[in-house]
C-alpha cells in the first residue's frame, strides 16, 4: 500500500512539474478516411504546432469512412468525448447543421475582415455554407473531370491533343472506340453511389435540384431532361456499358475504356494504377449549357464543434491553417483534389510550380470558377433522396426505362421524400 | 433438534438452498454479461423500434407501430426480403452439398489431406473485403477471366455484378465459394467421429458399393452434423452483407439489396435509427422462426447415437 501511495504522489508531483509555464490549449481533432488523410493531417498539424507553440493538436481515433465519421460525431455531440474539430463531407453539412451541432463561423469570418486576401474568396466560402450560415471551411474540394485514353482516341481516328468539348463529340468518339471491338468500351460515367455525377450533368445544363424555396422538385425540368437524355445517348451511341463502380475503374485503368468521367480527387490513384499502360490525359468535362453551366463540388470541410471560447479561438486558427494555402499545398499533390484556396493555386510559394510540371492536374484547377455547392436535400430523408435518383438512373443505364419515365419516377419519389410543410 | 425446528428447514433443504445459492453465485458473471451484452441491447432495439429516433437529435417520440406500417409498405424492404430469400435458397443447399462432397473426397484419400484441407479452408480465413476486388475483376464483363473462359466455348458471359438480372447469382457464387470450406471442416469433424466398425458391419450385411455405404452409414451418422451445418449456413446466408457493401452497394436499382444492407443504409447512412431498429426486430424474428422450424422439422429425423 505504502509503495502505491508513494508512486501516486510521485506521479502527481511530476505532472505538476511538467506543466508548461504558459497556458496551453489542447485541441482534439477528428477526421475520416485515415488511408487518405492520415499523412496529410500529420503534416499539417506538425507545421501548425511549430507556428503556434501554445496550441497542441491531438487526434481522436479516425473513422474509416465519411458515414462512420458523422455517426461518431452525432453520438458524441454534447458529451465530453466530442472532439473540438472534425472534417465532414460537403453533402452532409446540412444534416449536421439541422441537428445544430456545428459552431456558426459567420461572426468569425466577419471579424477576420480580409478573408479574400488569405485566399478564401466568396465562392470558396460558399461551398461550406448552409442557407447563408458558415458551417465550416472547405478543406479538400473536387469537381468532375474527363479522363481519357489518348491511345484509344487516336486509334478511333480522333485527335487526342484536341479533346472533345461537347457531349455530342464525346458520344460520337465513344461510339467509334466501342466499334474498335476487342472488348473496348466507349465511356465510363460514374453514375453509381450518389447523385454527384448526375449533378454534374444537371448543373452543367444550368439546372437545379429543387425550386429556390425548396418545396418543389426542379430537376425534372428541361435542363434535367437534357441531362438524362445525354446519359441515355451515352448508353445507346457512346458505348457506355453497365458496370459497377469498381469494374468501371478496373476497365479504364486496364486501357479498355475511352473516356471516364469522375472526380478529380481520384487523379493521383488513377495515375498510379494506369502506370505506363497507356497515354492518360485529362480535360474539362463538357457542359450541356456552356454559358450557364456549373459543376458540383465534392470533398469535405473543417467544422468546429467546441463551445468553449478559448478552444474555439484555437480551433478557428487551426481551421484557417488547414483550409489555407499551406493545407492545400499538402492535400493537392497527394490526391488530385483542387486547391480550396486561391492563393495556394497561384502563388509559386505553394502550388504554382506544381501545376506547371503536372498538366494532368490542371483540368480540375481550370474548372474551379464553375464550382458551386453539392446540393444537399432538406429534411430527414435528405440522403435517401439521392438514392432514389441513383436507382432511377440505373434504369436508364440498363435501358429498362426511357429517360423521361425514369426522370418522372425519380421526381415523384423525391417529392414524396421531401419534408411536408 | 430444537435449532432446526426454529429455522423451519430440514438439513437437506438447507443444503439444497445453499447449493442453489452457490450455483447462482457461480453463474452470475455469465448472467451479468448476457444481460449487458445480449438482453439489454435487444430490449433497447425493440424499444427504439417504436420511436422516431434519428441519430444526432436529442429527443424522440414514441410512434407506436408506425415504423412497422412503413416497413410493410416499403418497396425496398420487400425487395430486400425477396433478394435475401433467393440468396439463401441458392447458397445454403449448394454450399452444404459441395462442402460434404469435398469432405468425403478428402477423407477417402490420405495423401495430401492437410494440403487440401488448408486450400479449401483458405476462403474462410481470407478477408472478404480484400477479396472483393479480386472477385470484381474475375467477374468483369469485358476484362474478367471468367467471361474470357466462357468465350472460349462460345458462350457469351453475363454481366455478373453489373446487370440487375444476374447480380444476385454473382453474389451467390461468392457466397458459396466462401462457405464451402467452413462446411467442409465441420463435415470432416463429423466423419472422423463415425466408428469404423459400422462400415465393416455394413459390408458384412451386403452393402457393397460406396453409395450404399454412404446411404446406410455415413449419411445417417452425419445427421447431427448436417443439422448444425444447415443451421449455421442459413444464418450466414441471411446475414450476407460485406460482398453487397463492397461490390454492388445494393444496386443496380435494388437488385442486390439484402436485409442487412438495408438496415445498414437506414440506420447508419440515413441515420433513421428508429426505423432501422424496427427492421432489425423483424430480421431477428425471421431468424428465430427459421431456427425453430428447422429444429422442429429436422430434429425428428436426426439420429443421435
């Protein structure tokens, strides 16, 4: 007994002695997808602590996926285990905000004054806003681009140096690549999983998901009809096969698909998987309406959860740092995400030279002015709605429904899932 | 005598009571664990099934049978019930038959026994999530080896995991591949327990062919093992999840939506914990009914030596 008491006393003493003289704030940071973000987070937090010796960053157990991450946060919200800072998928910010979990950053942004000078343009700030409220700061952002196999394009009689700029050209060339035979497919379009790539077509036509007051479905208007017709024509004329998400990726990296449309975030992995099997190129994704067309933004945002004033101040410093030019210069080369910070993109201190040397990464960068928030549906069925859209898209890809039927069914289902008020 | 009269119990009764108390005391750690990890969570799920609880909200309301009514009318739930039934109806009998076949072959040939045992058991030990990528490639409609093989014989291979008409069969093949090894090991254990002299006796009685010996000795003696394997196989098939989650995400158009995946989607992606709990209760009820039926039906036919 005596020994234990002594040991305890010694431990207590040493703890007191090791306490630093100045007040130190410890921030607990939580993030999803460690396979993707662990190195990035370690690098950023190390640099941050060097610059801010009075703030210590410790990481909570990372969650395997975005979904698991948001569950963890919702379970811990309001308890002592809740982390101070977390990273949430851009399409889930609304869900989190409806539950009143994140701290409103609007006053902090206003107090900062010169956010634009630090590379946070209004357009970038808007990506992580829910109904005008600044819920977070966009951390890693992406937009959809076109990947293409220059060898197949050449074989089919196209000029890979002048990639197709409209869907008509893509579909025509895709059809020719399919006609080469030998298991070649024209197009892989990432319609599975969520509504993001459909948004790419819809926003690209200048359309929107719901009416401005969010009470009526708007994606079945003329823009939406054009969007599903393009998808239908990709299947009928462009050589788009019915593939699962992974099978599509495998076929493209094996050199058997002409064009692949998906997030620029997959660029680094695609480059790695393709190796030198073929001449991989990237280009802008065509817009159905080149004038009014926009593109959805994927990725995540850094969100502050702590209600404690001191920790909030420290968390705001960290959020600005992570989402700022240094953070972007760490995230972009490792993934293919586009810089969520305009300073990072242009300044040679950060990524200016990187883009000169890595032309494949430029497609996403050049599309940045077109980025608008990934629309999140209101109400408790907000996520389920996206499922209804994907399921009806699969009917078009499998050719079991006409584009009009599928779109009308999707609209009817979504209408039933919207909040009744 | 006077003391005993006061306490009102005979010495035997006292001893019995003490023994019962000791028994309870000894069993209590197990009972507490059961209560905490099995009974309480189940009760919690049943209670949540009657609420509209959504993850992240502080409060919830009791809604009676509303969740169950929604379940009855849900196209997704009916579809996923049907898909699970089809999957189970394919995977259970095929994996039992093949598992038994492999076990008999391995048992009859002493050479390389442990090698084959290991080879067939590998799928059980391998991580399914990692193997999923391999299966995705094997089943690939244009670059996959399986369809390339079929093409050699002039058979146009189906779009295994991509098309809604074939996806459940593709998943079934993976399910069978995964459970043959497990069933084989159980059958091997059952086979070694059969006394050799029974075969000798059967031969004396005129059972000359291998088929006769199987029909008259092996099969009846394997009864308890088969019952156990069937039970485990059905449970495992109904619980199919990883392949669906990693390979098809329930698609295309709900063609591979199975019960556990639907529960996962509702509870963990859509965060509708109340509704997902109601579905879990139905899922548990289905499993219990299946088990009861199976035991009632099969137990009568099983010969326990």
